[in-house]
C-alpha cells in the first residue's frame, strides 16, 4: 500500500492550526489511548473493565474534538458532537455511581458502560482510520500494543512472584496472575496479540533491538503463567504467520 504523504501546512489559512500538528496530536492520542486503556486499572472498582472503558471514551472524545477542529463535514461534526455528549453523560453517571455505592459494590451488569463500549470501539476506530492508512503510523500503533503487553507481562511475573501485592491484592477466588486486566484470560489474549507484533518488529529490524529481545521472553513467560490455553494457540498461530 502506498504511504499517504503528510498534508501541507495550512496554518496560514484563516488562522487554522497546521494539519501536520493535528496529525501529531491525533497520533499521540491514539497511541496514548491504547497504552492507557491496557495498563490503567483500579482495584477499588467491581471490575477493572470500568476504568478501561472510561479511558477509551476519553481518548475517543479527544479524537472527536480534533476532528471538529479539523473542519470535517457538517454531518460528521454533528455525529461527533453527539458522541462526545454521550461520553460526558456516561462519565457523570459513572462518577455518580462511585459516590453512591461502596467500594467494589458497583453493579456489574449490562450497565451504561456496557452499552457505551458497543459504540465506543467502532467510533474510536473510525476516528483513527485516516491515520491508520499510513504505514509509519501503523508501526507506531503496533509499538504501543507491544509496549503495553510488555509492561503487563512484567507486572504479571512480579505478581506471580509475590513481590507486587501492593499493586495486585488477592481477592477471594482470584487468579494468582491477573496483572492489569483483572483476568488471566484477558491477560493471555492481549499477549497473544502483542507477542506476534513484537516478533514482527524484531524480524524486520536491521539491528539487535535489545528491548524487543527482553520483551519477547517476558511476554512468553507471562503467557504461560496466565494458563490461557486458547491464548497459547492464538499466539503460536500469530507467530507462525509472522515468520
């Protein structure tokens, strides 16, 4: 696929910000949202899922604001404004519930956030798509996933070794390894995505890439500790395709 060249500087047109600057901001938002959604969690909530959905919504709202500034079509701008309003309404509902319900007692069912996620992820992808047509930005997104997977893996190993109890307390019937996802299956699933991407980056690199060399065994170790056999199979298939 032919790379899309950066847009020319339009900062001199009616005082509009540079398109290149907006692209950089969008790249930072997309990569930052990927890392933050994966790594941020709270043991005070019923599920780590609630905070991750909130962070994803925040990233999507930021992309929406940038799209409005970039003067997209009127229909798109109306849709983005509606989506941002839905985000803030859900955020207020989320904060209000935290004030009403005791710690770890928030209802964990098909609540507002469950419904919101069904719209969030497609919207986030749609707002990110113009960037993802560029190969260099896709590489940065892949690096963000690898970074998040590596950190989550190191934390999982530390949790299994019992040296991170201040970050990952033991709850009744909880797994000894749940890392930042609150669930060993989700941990294994994320690593099954990040591991082939890390291997791809290493095989494509022209140098030794010591960080990737350190990340690969860490992710493989955490993947085994997760006990998620389906994730093992998915990671093996992904790595085979990469090779």
